[in-house]
């Protein structure tokens, strides 16, 4: 999709599962796009070779790294090279500028960012990361804090991106690039309608179906599940969230967090104190 829409850019698809790299190659050939470089590998904060037994051949996440030694020996094994972003952009991609980085790495976003700090600070790319607002509160807090330290403002996209229901993508914008986006009609519309909401490490828990998905709430009665990043079976369960949504009348309750247009954020004293 990226390659088709931006034929003048080079797209690097980094994918640890061989079956997915093969799928990308077939789709690229079918679409007749040539600006895709497919790398069978993973990203992280250190260079290494990983061999994992995984019970789910279509996904690798934090739980696989933590619990792989406990998986039965008959479970399929995947092997791949893990690269640091900084190493890639000093080596094979040395002639490239990182313009946009989309991370869907199942809880390992902070590792990838820590392995690419020099490249991120040099190129100031737009970023998107995935968070689980209530199920992984510590991971979410640490990730947003790190992005703030690197000079980014973070905007949650109020749209469920996976299971459980508190899965959200976050648009991360370098502070120095905010003025260049002030005339974006698309971002203004998203901001004004509540689809895009600025969040910080301390207020992000007020997003993603709050208050029913807060720890101890109607859809998270037992609190978040902390071990190995696995989601709690009750916290933000889709059926519970849907029942709650069906009781609302009028505008969605959390729309009140997104009443300003994108252009108003620049210089707004109510938001300017968050990032100095």
C-alpha cells in the first residue's frame, strides 16, 4: 500500500516471518511495484540471531521471547536476524533518510526505538506505534515517556486496531515538524471530530473507552494483566466494551477529549506545558 501510494519513495518492509515476506513479494509483483525492499529480519535494541518456538506461526510478540523455553519441542521454530535501526542506517541503508516509521512489533516498540535513537534524532521521521492503553499501562507509559524525551508529541487514534479493545495506534509527530502540518485539512478534521487526541504518559489512561476500561472499571474489573505482556481475559474485552457503548446516547463520551483543531495545538497554553 505504501509503495503504491508513494512510488517516488523507497519502502523497506522488515518482517521476521518468512511466510509474510513471501506474501509481500507476491503482492508487490501483482501490483507491479518495484520500490519495496523486503528484509526477512526483526528490529530491536541489539544485533543478534533469534530462534524461537512459537505457538502462533502468524505472530511473534513479547510473550514468545519470555516463554519460548517453556514451549513443547514439537512447536514450530522461527529463526531470523534482529537489527538495530541505527546499524541499518549506517550500513545497508546509509544513503537513505528515514521519513516514516510504522511499528507493529507486539510490545517491543521501545526496544526498536532505543536501537534507532541516532537515526530518529537525525531524520525526525513521523512515527506510528501500537499501544494497549489499559492492558499494558507500564509499557504504554514508558513508550510515551521515551518519545517525549526524543522531542515528539503523541496523538492517539481513537480506532480499535486489534484485540483486546484498548489496542490503539499512536501518531508521533516531532515538535519541530508540527508547524509544517498546521494546514492539513485531514488532521484538522480528525482532531476536530475526536478521532485524533493528544495524549501524554499521564493522561493516556483517559483514552480508549475510559472510564469502563480503567483498572477496576466495568470492563477491567481485575486490573491489567502484567506477566509477559499478555492481555487479561477480562480487561477491555470486546463484548463488555460493546455492551457499554450500546448504553451511550448522543456523541461518544470520550469525544470531549478532542474538541480542538490540529492547528490550534500550536501555541495553545493548555497543551504547551506538556512538552518543553
